[in-house]
């Protein structure tokens, strides 16, 4: 029995008050960080191996289906604006293609060969890393993809919410976060999805720090794509260099990036 499919600790949900439902969901959600904490040694091994590959010029690929695939795409899509990297460095792929981001594509996750085709479209190579994401750890699209990549000598990892799953057995660096029964039985977009999001945050943020995309505790390479972020960039320049707001704004406008603005001031 997969723990992600085990029966909820609550029953007769339709008879519960709104307050009781919210409290029940919150009670279950509170268990997720504890489960993630137990997986930290596994996450460390995966991140360490990933950093080593990316320092060689490798890319990071996430593959998943449904909620898991969408979470991988979310994490990948947020790396360029947050860390100033190219859109081709961290890539999220979902069973069923981009259509499946918004609308479920029937039986797409059952195609064991499709992930390999999707990855090959990016000319995947031996420096790259592939992390399969599947709450159950049984999704054919994900398992097939990591099996084929590992057979080619490409580094593979996974994030799953069941112990001893076929997916974990298929990769070199499994991350297993068994969160137990969902509040709504089998709805892995809830606790399992939250666990996957937390782990993805850890992976991408730690990788980017290790790749030198952060200074101190600041996102000095973030894209200045709206007024809010420009204002944040000005404050960062002020904080790091001691200049006033007007001078910080001038430096930012002149150099076009927070890092360059800070470094230019350091060399004055």
C-alpha cells in the first residue's frame, strides 16, 4: 500500500464545518516540514552531485507528470528572474507537453518512452542532471526517463513521497519524503505537493548559491523586470555600498545589474 494512497485521518469531510476543514488541513500540513527534515541527508547528496555537474557546464532537468511536473516547471521558470541565469540552465518538462501545464492530458504519464524523447529534444548530455518528480514514485513517464538517462551515464535523482518506490530504485540519488495520508485521500497536490515544493526550493536555491549567483544574502543577479524589483535593487546597492538612494539609482541605471553596480562602486 502506497502511503500517498492511504486513507485520510479524517472522514465525512462533507459534513465538517469550514473551520474544522481548515484546521484539519493545517494539522496535516504541519507534518510536512518534519518529513522533509528527515530527508536532508539525501537532499544534500543530490545537491552536492548536481553542483559538481553544473560546474562542468551541465544543466538541470526536472521531469514529472501532473502536479509534480507543474512544480518542476515552476521551480525552473523562477531561476532566471531570481538568479539571472539563462532559461536553458534549469528546465522543467511535463508529461503531455506544455498543454498539460494548464489542462490534464489523458494517459500522458503512462508513456514510459516519452520523457526520453522530451529530453533528447534538448540534446541532453553527460554533464547534465535529471531529477524525476513523482509523489507515488510509480509514474511510468518519470521512471522511463530516469532509467534511460542513467543507462547513458547521466546523473539522476528523484523526489518522491513513498519509501522504496520503483522511482527511487531507478536513480542514483533518491530523495524520499513520506508525508503519509492526505487530508483528502489520495490528493497528492496537498501534502505531497508541499513537500516537493519545499525540496525543490532547497535544491535550486542551494545550487545557485554554490554557483555564485548570490552575494551575502542578496539576489544580486536578479532580473530588474518591474518597478518593485528595481526599487529592491536600489536598496541592495545602498546596503552593500553605503551610497544614498539617488546615487544607487544612478549606478543601477548605468550598469544594468545589481552585481555590476556594487562592483563598480567597490572599484571607485
